[in-house]
C-alpha cells in the first residue's frame, strides 16, 4: 500500500504549554484512520500540522514521498481539513461550495456532486448561510472540501454538531470519497461507536504524544 502522507519526528509547542510529538505516522492511500484521545491531548494541533495549516518546529512531513516544505499553499487543494467549528462565507450554500473550485472547468458538476454527497440536494444551493442549522452548516463545509476531490481529507470532530441521521450521512460521504477518488482520511471524534464503523485503524494521543497505529476490536483499540 502506497503512503500518501508521512510524518517523522514532528514537534510543535505553544510556549511553555503542551508539546505535541509524533515520532512516526504513515497514512496509506485509501485508508481511513481515526485519532482518539481526551480533550487537550493535542489532537487538533496534530491535525493542523498534517493539514499544512501549522508549520512543525521540528520534523518532516512528506506528501506522495516529497517534502511539503515550500509547497504548502500548492498542496492545500489535495490536502484539506474540516475544522471542528468550520467557517462559512456569508453567502449562499452554492457560493460556499463553489469557492474552493471556482477556477475549475467542471466546477458545476463538482458542486452538485458534493452537495448531494452530504445529503442536502440541489434545493439547498440558493439558501443563505444564516438559514442553516448547525448541522447543515457542518455538512455544507464538508461539501466544500469534497468538491476538491482531495487526496487527503482531515476531519476534526465532523459529527459533533449533527444528529444521528447527519452522522450517518457524514460517514457515507467519507466512504464515498474513498470509493470515488481514493481519498485517504484522518478523523477524530468523541463517538467511538461512530468511528468503529468507519475506520481501518487508529492512532491515540495522550499528553501530546502520538501512539500507534492500532487495529480495532469492537469499540476498543488494540495493538
């Protein structure tokens, strides 16, 4: 299995606060991997490092075998992240999903494909941002990432503000992205049963340090 993203010797710290350390992480092509750990353990920081939103203070990140340094901006369409509290443009659903793919010749097809993948349908495209519930806004934000057909999709608590039906839609969209485009996914959630039905394996974070990967047995992470 080919590695899409690799991280080696990553370190990042906030002054005298938490130091995030990841000695080794390999995300394989088409793999869906979970990241679990308590609040404050460094999960979100690690995800931002891997999404190329934060520069590591030590260590290297490789994308398709090549160092990402100096290429972060060019890679952000291929490596994209959905934040736990995603930001939407103060515009229509259409404008939000269209923005990342506005220069692509097939953008109309991508927009409609992505909005359907998150279970909203074309009827939502003209809806303004302020008429969306929290769960709908989360799904629109996910659609804007899916429209990119990313090689790596990084998701920080993507079902924290959706109901059970919405959580199933998000799960199905992730699986569909893997099937359609071979997307590799790294996702964190505090809902172990939701993760267990989705992920191929897990890493864990504790006090800023990454461990794993581990396999899955029921809802338990096992070596």
